[in-house]
C-alpha cells in the first residue's frame, strides 16, 4: 500500500494543473481501494461551501454544481469535525443529504476524510460503495494518509485561485497569505520579479567526447566568465555592503579554484565526459553531500554550489541573460535566492526578497540584513512560478508574504512602509536624545552587531553601546579559523568604534543553526547538542585564542565585556572563568596591561533560569537571549516553517521566565539585559522595561522605534499594563490586549507627529 501511495503522490505532483491533479486522485484512489466511487470536495474560500471538484463513479455533470455548507450533509460534517467519518449505510445518518444530480443513491457505504493544511480544512476526500459495509481500519488509514499528502497540492491551488468561485476559471494568483521564516526585518510593498536559475543541470545528459583539450578550453572559458561575473556583482554591491560582507562572493571564487570544484570537474572531463556532463556530475555529488548533512548551516551551502554550477552551465550553453525588467519597487522572488542574484538588480529598485527555499542562515539572508532589505525565506507553499508581475507584500519581521493584496491590506502595509520612511527621516532628531520615559525613567538602548557595517548603522541610530557582538559572524564568512592577530584587528575596530561605550562580546557561539564549513558538527539534534560554550570548553585552544584577542584588543579602551553563551550550570561557568583568567594572565605576562573585563552569562537555557542567583553570584552581569530561550521553553524551531507560528515570545511561560530572571538577578545585585527579537519589538519593549531589565539590546534598525515608544509612556503605566497581562493565560489574547492598550494610549503607530523632548 505504501508503494501505491507513493506512486499516486508522484503522479499528482507532476500534474499540469489542479483539474488534472484531482482527476488523478479520484481515479487512482478508486482503483487502489477497489471502491465504486471516489470524489474530492474542496472548500471554496469565497462562498465557504464544499464544492464537488472531481469524481469517479458519480455523475460528472454534477462537478462544480453540487455544493454544501459546512453544516450540511456528510461532507460538511467531515469538514466541521475535522476527522474521518465511516458509515455502513450513509442514508441512515441524520446529516445525510441526497443530491439527485450525482446519482449517488445507489451507494450505501461512505468513508470521508478531511484534507487539512496548516490546521485549516481545505477539502474532503470521499469513497463510496454499493455494498453495505463499514470500511476497515487499513482502508481508513490509507484515505487519511492520502488526504494528508494532498493538502499541500490543494493549498497551492487555493493560492492560485483555482478553487475560487465554485470552480470557475481561476484569475491567477489571488489575495493569499504564505508563511515562511523571517530572513531580514521590515515591510515592503512592490511588484514580484521571478528570477529563474541560469540553467538546468538536471537535464544535462552524458556525452562522450574525443577532443578533450577543446572541452577543457571551453570549461576554462566558462570559469573565467563566472569569475568575472562574481567580481562585477561584488563591485556592484560595493556601495551597499562593507568589504567583509562582500567577502561572501569570495566563497564562489574559492570554489572555482583548481583545488576545489574546478579541479574535480577537470578530472572528469579528462575521462572523456563533455564539460556540461562533468559539471553536472561533480555539482550533483557535492549538493547531495551537503543536503544529507544534519547541520543546518552546511545544508544551506548546497544552494551556493547549485547556483555556481548553474552559472557555469549557462556559460557552457551560451545562455547567460534572462533580460528581466525590474520595476521601481522590485520584490525579487526565486525558488532559491543566492547572493549573486542580488547584484543583478539595479541599485535603488530592490525593496524586498522572497525565497521558497532557505532559512535565516542562508548567505542571502545574511546580506539582506546587512543591506536592510525585508526578506522572507522558506516559503515552501508559495507557487513562485505564478507570481511574476503581481503585487506582493513582504513582512520580513513576521516571515509572511501576501500576494495580490486587497485595498484594506495594501493600505495597512503602505502605512507601515511610510511610517518606516518617516521614522528614518526623523532619526537625526531622535539619535541624540536619551531614552527616557514621560515620568523620568532612563532605559539604555544597545545594539546587536556582527559585521562591521553594523557599526555605522548603530551609530546613526543613537546606540548607547553593544549588548551583543556576535563573534561567530567573522568565523562564518571565512574558510578557516581566523588567527589571534586577525581576530584582534576585528575586535579592536568594534571596540574603538563604540569607545567609550561598552561592547559586549559573546564568545564563539557555533552549533545549532550556526556552524562553520571548515569545522562541521554532525548531530541528530544540533539545538540540543554540541554548541556554544560546550564546543569551546571542549576546544580550549579556540577559546583561549579568542579570549586573548579580545583582551589585547581592549588595551587602552577598557570598554570590553565578555559574554558566555549556552551556560547550563555553574560547572561550565567555573571552567570558562578559569580559562579567561588564564588568558588574562598570559596577556599580562606578554606586556599587555589590561584590567579584567566584566564577565557575564547568557540566560538562554531553561536550566539557567532556575539557577539565576547561583550564576549571578559568580559574574558581573547577566544577559537574556530571548530567541533561544523562547525556542527551548516552547520546544519550537523558529526556522521550521511548519511550527514557526508557535514561536511566540509573549507566551505566558516566556514572560514568567523573564520576570524570574530579573527578580533573581537583582536580588544578587547584578544588572540584567536582554537581547533578541523581543527587545526590538516596541510593544514588547514596554513590558521588558516594566519587568525591570536594565538595558535592551536589539538590531540597529529597530532602535529608533523602541526609543520613540518608550519616550511616549510612563513607567508606572507600563507596570500596570504588565500586571494586567500577566493574569492572561493565552498568548493570542496577550497580543491583542497589548495592542489595544497601546492604541488607547495613542501609541499604535511608530510614526510620531513630533519628537518628545522629555529629558
């Protein structure tokens, strides 16, 4: 039965349109189950009725004509109950409704299964037989499994309008919402431009050649062409990216070297395979190797190899240009966006990015954040080939995309985009003003950084320090561990740029969704495995070199703070402190006179929440990592589109944990900050301030919004609001109550008519 199921799904996925797919479903399921009837009813979003869309066994003239509301008939009952219905004689059931035009009066037994996509019923799959009998468990299980497999296909069809209007001709993509994962924050409204891969490696055949030298010459020309393209694209982005950010293009150039892909492809050509076939063979091997890796970061590198292979193939096939037209507000859409694609869009026209594949760790997402372009990744349900030229809304903060928005939705997001612009225009006014509430409470706002380009953005937005410098970012864009001298130079630039303000440098935090290509970590469950401080304690040589570089970089500046990630108990903290003191002693023995910097612990594991006081006694400060803490408390991977909507930092459990950390840290007389997406959410920042956090650290883009919000409210009012919300046990109600409260205070918009001058 499993093989039958697999064959049906494969055949359905290859169907040219929804009508063909539904025809395959009803025919193959009827054959597989030996029933006399198989039908599919889909829920029409416009009328909220289940419409007969395909059948084998009933009168085909009733297709598109027979429909029923959710409270009508057995089909409506299956959809409403969201569970299978198995009846020996359908006519005996009180919800049975007879449709004469279908000719179904001959059929007694009935088995229906709901088709559910992302917790929403989209249709019902039904089989019927003349014989009075109840279908057995195996048959019921098969139909339920079949329904689950079809849900994605039907969701795509819904998005393209194929099931709107009682089966009328679709109008192309309709207003629909697609959920992925956030790649880069912000909102954008624009026109979708679909960029297809340069060439298709999968269809390249094998071909034996005799003139090997000629084929090698062709391949060499292709390599030189792609090298030139990469350098040109990198140069094109020079005004938008810092040199170290454009170093991502060096990854492509390195893969073309004789010691990498280039050498392997040359070797295959010398066996008599033509250049295109050799390219396909080597690239496919590398892609398969990457995609089988457990590590999320390394899996993402498969897209880089594929993109490089397609570009080489385009040169070999002499088909390099797509001749795309880029409108004034371009939303670039692709099955798998790559850094090189960004450079092909004319400067000043790109306002948003959408990728069907990929995650927040993709190279393109890293660049998008650096460029400040709203981006959504992992939109696996988006029928991307059909969105070219239509209006699209990108919500990079929530990881959502809307196609063909209606007037109301368009107006809402247009206001958000305009507010962002107006807020940006007022940055100079806000930048030099302190973040002080109406009743005089001072709230320091710090930034999270990783690339040197973040420094300029942070300073333009009035950051008062760095709450989190991600030291792993320079490691991730290199092809080897940077030396102590190289690290020293990077850290010195960060410390000097913000001097005399504090810079909190987190020790190398790899593992989970962050890994190094030259230091692979293969695990079944990387988020619960070897990551953060666990890696560096097991490799003290890495930890010591990094700590020495940090200490030396702080000489004469004395604004360094060291933060330790993924601490789960005092034993790890004590071991890390021992290594830090050892490195400090070594540096001083070498003649570098630096004081011991403040040391802090990240509270991002639930175990640390309950050991806050014990940890606080041994360090100088604490910092909550809200992103990971939320993931661990809720057991949700926010990079997984299937469960990303469960990730919610306003969940009561998260709020209670945060209050516990603040209370216990202050009981030990230690300051506590928070970094992560939550701190950069203006509404959530009100609650964090009310809890008593001593500083908030966020992306530079969000800092002005948070500053404006906190300058418009009283601390006492924020505390009252927090107390009210802490009595609520439902995160959705917390969200709506918070938004309503802020609206009633006149704080529902981020665009202030005038800047508050309170000091």
